C-alpha cells in the first residue's frame, strides 16, 4: 500500500502520535514535558482544536484530538516545529527530532472515543512502568503529572483538555463518569490493552467499526487516485486568516475601547493580551508578525501576552465570557 494520504475533514477525531528520532529523547527533563504541554494548549487555541486526552512518555507524545476546521496537519506540524526549537536550543543543533511523519489515525468517536482515551492515558505506564506490579502501575497512573488522566478523573482542578464528550460516553449517572474512566484505564493496563493494541494495528487509517473503516478506506483510495471526495480536504489547500484590522476592530468593539489603544503600551491593561491572542488564533499571523504589527518588540513578548491572557481568563469568568463573545463574532 502507498503511503497513507492524510485524511482531513471537518470535525474529524484522531489518535495522533509523535515519536522522537532514535537516540533523541523528546522529554529528557520535566521542564521539556511542561513546555510541550504549554505548546499544546497555545497551538490548540490558535488552531481551534479540541483536545480530548494526551499523555507524554520519554520519547512519545500521544493525543486524542478533534479538528472542527479540518486542520490536523497544521496543528501537529505547528506543535512539532515549535517543540523542535526547544530541543535544538538545549540538546541537538540540527536534523529532525521526530521519527518519520507523525501518525494520525481517524477514530470513530461514537464508538471508540472512551477506549482510545483510556489507551492514551495508560501510555506512561506502558512506557515507563512496565516492570511494576499491577498495584504499583495503578498508583503510577494516578500520580503521573504529564497526561490529562488526573484532570479527567477529577484528581486535579485544572487541565488543558476538554473531557466533556469523553466523560459523556460513559452514560449515567454523570457523577460516576470520572470513576468509570478511571476503571476503564485500569482495565486497559491488562489484557484489554493488548486487545485494543491489535484493534489500532488493524488499519493504517482508522480505528472503529468495520463499516467505518471500510468507508474511510474507500474515500482514502479515491483521494490517493487524485479524485475529489465531498467534505474532505485536499493537499495544498491553504487556510486563510481573518484580516488583521477586522480582528482589531472586533476586539475594540468587544472591549469598548479605541483601536489605537492596542498599539501603545499600557500597564495593567488587558487590551494587548486580548488582541495578541485573537490575531494569533484568527488572523493566521505568526508571533513575530504580531510583534511587528503591535510594536511589541519580539515574538517572545507576544508569547508572554498570550500566556498572560490564558491565566487571566482562567481566573476571571467575565473576561473569559467577553473574549469568547469576540471570538464567536469573528467566526460567524
């Protein structure tokens, strides 16, 4: 079979995997893992990707994600490129850091979202605690920092994923859903994990029911033959951002301020953090381009503005509501 064509369509859900090149550990120190998680959150917001689950091990990152804008390649390449800068700064100076292409298999969300997220959450146990007893494996799972497991199970108050759809798949009662996910992950550490691994390997394209896999295989073959498939994206189709001044005008209107306020330094103001985040997410601008446009000096300054806004939004529901309304108005 020829190299699989990247399957992309709106609201597709994927099991994605990044593996470091042999001899290069992606996550040598805890600081590397923490930086990768920050990049996931930042770039997911920019690309409007929904993260259902993630987990990091020594040389592997595994994600369950959904792409309302059919932009899986843009998202994963953005994460990979940004993290490569970090690796080259501290460990190696040249060459690829990821082994081959990233893998992204489409999953049938209605049937396998829960087991796929359970599989991802147990990645650190499989990679890092393989020789532990079952009891120690469960303890390792519940204390490991660099996955969304603890947030999904309610063991942490903050996380970068949205586990709503995952937990909903466990049915009623709602208050038992986190516990059911925990039980599912613990079951996945045994023979259930071996069975699901075989299910993952069954197709190079998809994970799900037989009709789902057959349908995607048929569409994939058509794309590979150069045909168009309704609703599916072709290679080379660029995503255009919203005009930068339109973003500025929408931000000014939403915040009730003058457009000029975005272009001058104002201490303790949320104006520039808000517009920096909106330009990065909706105008298809790089952080360096935003820095030049807003006279912020450097891409690092833009990054700090965006991170500052993320922190403020988590602490201020009214601000979060205001920014969400601006984003909604921009995408109408």
